[in-house]
C-alpha cells in the first residue's frame, strides 16, 4: 500500500479494520481507474483508488526478462479519436510516441499438403474483409474459388439495408466461408478473442452497414471506409513500452495527493445510510485477520465516500453495482469472459534478423501444429525494442478464446515455454530450439470480456440508463467502453467528468 489510511496500526493489538473518508472511491487500478482518478483529483476532489493486485495498470503492465523491461499486456494504442495521444501529451510523453515498422502481418493457415502454409495478410481491408476480392494477395490465401465466391458480393443485391448485426453472418452471406475462415476469423480471434458470429458489426466496424447501403456491396463498403481512413499509422506505441503510461499516471496521482491502496480486494459496495454516499469494504493484502493482528496491520478497510467509480473487471463490477443499486437487473445474462494468456520469449536466433514473417502472424483455425492464436514479433515491430534487444529477438504469443478453456491451463512454466517455442517455430518459419531461448514469461487475464459481442450494447445501455438515474456512481473499463486504450481512455474521462459535474458543478475547466 502506498498510504497509511490508518491501516498500519503501531502496535500488535490494534483494530483489525481501518476506516477512511474521501470524496471519490475508484475501484480498480487499471488504466480506466487511474485516468478517472486523476481527472477527479485535478479539480481538488479527495480520491482513493483500491486495486486488488499488488501493481497498477491492469492489462497495461511490465515484465522483466533477460535484462529487458517489456510490455506484459497492451503494447500499442489505436490512433482513432486522438484521446490516448492527448493523454500522453498531457503526461509529458509526446516525444516518445513511436510508429511501428510498416512491414505488416502474415497469416499461417492449413496448407494443401497437410502442413502449415503462410502468406502476407492483405493490406486493403477491414477486419480481414477485402476491398478487392480478386486481388493477388487475397487469392493467395483463399484461392480462385474463394475469390470468385467473394466477388459475387458485387452482384448480390443488398436485401438487409443497414441491418446486419453479426459480423460472421454478414461475411458468410456476402462473401462465403473462405473469406470468413481464412481472413476474418483469425483477426477476430487475435483482436477480440471472440468468434466473428458473436461480434456486433456496428461496434467492430462502425459505419460499415451504411457504407454497404451506399455502395451496394460489402466489398464496396469496405473500400469506401478504407479510402476515408485518416492518413498515417492506425496504431502507435511508446518508446520504452506502453507500461510507461501507467508509471506517468501513478506519478500524477501522487502529485495530486491521491491515495492508492494495492492488495485491496473490494468485497462490497453499498449506499450509506440516508443515501449520503457510499460505503466500500475491502480486504487487504490477502491476509487473515489473525495474521494482520500479529503484524500490527489492519485486515480490512472501510471507506466512506460521496461518489464512486467502478472500474474493476466485468464480473466484479456487475456484482458491486448490483449491491449499490438493487433496482438494477443484475441477473441479466452476460457473455462468458475469455481466458487470455500471453507468452513472451527472448531468443538468440539470427535467422529472425530478416523478420521473415513481418511484424507478426495471425493463425487460421485448424492450422496443424499450432496452439497459439497469434504471434507478434515485437522486436521487428518496434524500433526502440529492436535497438534495446539487439542481437536478441522478442516475440509474444497469444493463447485463449472466448467460450473455451485456455490451452495453457494446468501447464508448468517449462511446458508453456516449450509449447510457445514450438509454435513460434511454425509461425515464423524458422527452426527454434531450447538452446536459443534466453528467457520466457507469462501474463494471464482470466476475465477478459469483449464489449463488441452481440447484445452487449443493449446490456451496457441498460446499465448506463440506471446509473444516469443514480448520480454519484459511475462505471467504466473495457467491458463497457470497448477493446483497447482508444476506447477505454475517453470513456473513463467521461465517467470522471460526470462525477466532477455533480461534485463541483458545471464550468470547471481543470
């Protein structure tokens, strides 16, 4: 913990529960929670952040391997909207924003001979949907038969104007299974850990339904959206790693006097008597009450506050909101969360100097000899990392999809490293053996919930309507805002500004 809050009594006989009073409690110390906390603190509100883990950042974190400090989670941000770049500028990190290498990604897929085959991913498309189904790069992956079926989209009338919901259904009906299986599904799995049949078109490809209506075909709509893209890289990174964003946020929270308590597992959130605010109860440091008493520390913390921002993972957030707002239909069925794990390898492999598969590899379903769903050749993608790691290489492999057990569950670290090394060999097309492995590390998220699934917008809208009627409580995070920092940051800012509006009134310009 980074504060006292009365939670470290001076003598062993001290009380086992500590109490604190604040203006705003933020439950969850991921990027959403940290951004919301800072936005509230900047106008003079007293803020306390409660984080269940012993570190801040959530899916943006660091891992130390072979003398390198690497990203353990998100390593880039989408440029859309500009909110993340604005935040980095405000934190003094603008000069360290870096573009990835433009080499692009590859696809590994089942080959005609029963072995894995590989080809560069087409560059002119959205979520794998091609703007030119007959292009050489598209035909290399789906073949002439698949390309001709996809081109039929140009002559099939649009019968469901502006009404397609499922991404998988849209692609299958307009372009056929080859495009869906070989081009779209690998991206859906890599980005959203979700089957494309369960992804909402309007969430993952905003404007596509309307563009289809205007052009009369799916490929035409994709082409129109591609042409409208703002020039420049769709994603950017941060020299030294995206984890520096968390460090900068934490430093600003300290500057504004925000109390940050790590190891605080929030057990309950309730309205205070007389509707005077909220009472948050958290267990501390995963220790028993007896152990805490022996050490002269509190085993739990009770915080009273005027306002609360719930920025925890999906399941915990829903439970806490239901406790504070009994009128909410907390029994609404929500989709199952995905169990995702990243495995980072540091390799001595000179054959990778040429970046044989670009900056990364996506994996088509059914590819023989591969368990991973995607690979990023991080030291080929990011110039800063190439310089820091040279002559070594850093690759990251991703495992796990929604609705299925994670294939790494129950495996030892040694077994996981061996599997990742074998997968990397197939995906990169370079023989890799145990003698080349300098270090390996694992980062797991067992509660990743995509906001892009069908019906999620309606569920979120119901929740937001409830919260709008109950001033004082806000919810934020990727399970509501959407995947990626470009969605999370502006949503967290919006939640915090509504708290500020109630706390200090309209017109503050901090």
